[in-house]
């Protein structure tokens, strides 16, 4: 049995203590060097920001949102469902539009008075968040010290982002954070502001389907790299919860993605296309940029559109081309319920039918009737209710993103 004498034990203890001291000193030196490097980087960026035009930096925030502007017209052409109006109710008498409009508008007024809903005026300087937890997966970043917006923007711009699902970034300014104001504190990242928190989001679903594991993994890798670059604490929801939320949102979208339409058909002879164009323009329609449809716009909202199959009003010869049918349609989730798009489309369609000597027919070629149109209106009610329950109002920015 071997033994170690006392002097050897003392030497061993001293050696271990010395090694521990060296390790501690090394860690301290490393942290000091890292802190100095971070401060130096921020000071350089602050100097760069100070040398730029401050007014431009304040008034022109950098857009860090992919696909922020929704192509509404393109979205209208990609509806998942086009239900046949003729399958809803057997037709009876021809449509008495005045009676129908009066009944439905009276019903709408009664519902408004019962619910007591009121419209909140929009404040000119109020910031509207580009991130909605109802349709987005949100990841939170928290910084130990305020971070300059220029540093955040530089890090974000170095990351590669997919265009399949919309990604957005917003920051919580230091002053707003201390004030405790939630509504006015979040903003698009600006170069010369300091931020204590950051949130990144990816949209959970769109008309192409739900967010899948591959795109989610790419997004998580992106935000993890960003957190390392910014020395931030990061909060990512559980992966399975995100995927389940994406699937659930997609199923909800399929239920609500309804397109309604009817045909205006000639009673006798076909129409000359130039005559149809003239009538549509006289009733306030605007020709779309590609020339395939006429858009009816109300309160800056594309309410519905009219189009003739296989006809382009810009490329085709309207003096010789003839048609005997015009199709009117709108996408239910893209139009605010308050605008009554179905009733307005019926009103305009009836006026055009009288002027062009035509009649309104459903997809099965049956004349529209009061009972049929009332049944359609009744079937729209649960769709609107379902969207309200999910806090995705028809025609809202979130609805336009989801159904695009």
C-alpha cells in the first residue's frame, strides 16, 4: 500500500489552488474583453448613426417584414372554395331586390343595436402592430442592456429568410418600456432607437397551407443565431405546440375561405364587349391592371369584381368580341362584414341586368330568388361569427395575410 507524505499533500493542494485561480482569472479576462468588444462595436455604430441624417432615420423606419403588402387582387383569384349558389335553396320567384335589401338591412340594424358595438376612431399617430399572435408564432428576445437599432438591423439583414411564410420583427423602445405603455411601445426597428426587447414572428398558415416542420426549423435556427449575435435571452414556444397551432389555423382558414358569385346572363342576343365595358365603367367599376376583370371599390376596399371568361379587356378587340355572360364574385374573408358585400353586389348586378337586358343566375343556371339569397345570407352569418371568435375580423390586416 503506497502512502503520500505531508509535504507532497501540501504541494498537491497548492497546485490545485493555483490552477483554480488561473481558471478564474482567465474567465474574468475573457468577460472583460468580450464586454469591451461589444461596447466598442456599439460606439462605432452610434457614431455612424450620428453622422447620418437624423430626420430621415426618425421618419423612415426600416421595413423588416417580408411580404408586408398583401396583393388583394391576386388573393381574390386564389379562393379555395367556390360554392354553387343553386345548391343552397330551390328557386321560386325572381329576385325582388328592394324587398330583400330592406329586410337584410333592417336585420343588420337590429343586430347592431342589440350588440351595442361601437366604432373606435383611429388615431393618426397610433402604431398598428404588424405581428398578430392569432396567426403568427411569436418569439421574444430580452437584452441585459439596451441595444441600438442599427446593431439589430445589421444582424437581421445578414440572416437569410424564406419568402414562403411572412417573417416580421418589432422592437420595444427603452423609454416606452419604462413608461409601461404596451400599445405605443412596439415599433418597426429604427436605426437610432434603443431597444430592451425584440419580438420576431413567422406566419403560421396561408392559402398554401400550414407552416411545416422544415420552415419552422429554418425560422428557429434564424432566431437562435440572432439571439447569439445580440447576446439576448430568447423565449421559443414548444415546437409541437407551434405545429399544432399551424394545423388548427389552416383548418379554420379552409372553413372560412369561401367565394360567392353569380352570373349576369343575356336574355336574347350576346353583348358587344365594348358595350359591357361602357356600362361597367358608368357604374363605378375600374379595370384591373392586367385587364382580366373590373373591380368595384368602396371605401378604398375591393368589394367585388366582374369578369368575362377568356376575355381580356386590354388585349382583345372589344369592337368585334361578343359575350353573353359576366361573372360577379367576392371572397368572404377578405371583405369587411360591415360593407355588406353580398347585398351590394346584388344591387349592382340587378341594375346592370336591367340596363343590359339580362338576368341573374346562380352557378347551376337557376334564377336568383328571395329565398335563395336569404339562405345565402344566413349561411354567411356563422362564417362571420367564427372569424370573430378567432379574433380575425373579415377584411382586417390579419385576414388579408391569412387568406393570401
